[in-house]
């Protein structure tokens, strides 16, 4: 049975990672964060940002997440990023969400784009309600449907030069941490 569960997880992650992300999805996702009260101020105050329109996450004991995105510096598209996360522990379900990462200054941006970047266990995300809700942190999470209210569950601020926001897109998962997320960066060709 364990082999069947791993196969199911593998196919879920494969489906999420192989979905085509069109340019409009990036613009649409960025607009969601521009309109949200908690994240809108970060566009004018940050050196750059990374946007991942869809991250698929699933797990039954052993879990994983994957998503692809774009990186912007001073409003200009400069490269691509991919995020991978493997988790072990009490978890059950599947979820899709978008994620926006703001870089306070050039130093934080350079750390992200300099190679493999990883969030530590103390990293948390501010969950924005925009048609759906999610609360993400290093201790666990909840997700569910909501109206069009755009409010935050946490206080939005930089931590070590980085501010992270998420918007749930669908699904339900007991655990939705960002700690342990690993990012790769490729410059735009």
C-alpha cells in the first residue's frame, strides 16, 4: 500500500509541475498581490520579487511540493526560479497555492539569485485571503474557501531581507509550511 501512496504523490506532483504557466498567469498572480492590502506596499519598497503562480503540494506521511516562477528586479523580468520541498511527518492532503517573495534590498536579491536558496525552519508566510484562505507557518496550517475579502492572518514584514506571501488556490492540507523550501535560479536568456 505504501508504494501506491508514493505513486499517487508522484503523479500529483508531476501533474502540478508539468502544467504550462502562461505569461498571463504571472500577470494575474502579480495583480492579486498588488491588490491585496498586506502585500501591495512591498512592490514599491522592495528591490525585487519572485512570483510562483502555482505550487502544488501533497502528502500522506511523506510529502512534497513543487512550483515554477519568475524573478523580477526593479520591475524587470530577469530570470526563472523553481521551488522544491520534501516533508516527512504528520500530513495529509493536497493543496495548490501561489507564492510571492519580496527582496528588501540588493543583498537579499543576490542571496536568492546567487545559487541554491533555502528557507530555514523559522521562515513563515503571510497568508492573504483573496477568494480562498490559508494560514502557513512552520507549525502547521489550515486552508479553506472564503469570499472576496483580502486580509492577512499575520503581520507583513521583512525577515532577513525577505517577505513571503501566499494565497491558497484550492485543496485542503493539514500541513503547509514554507520551511525547507529550496529554490534554484536561472538567468533569463
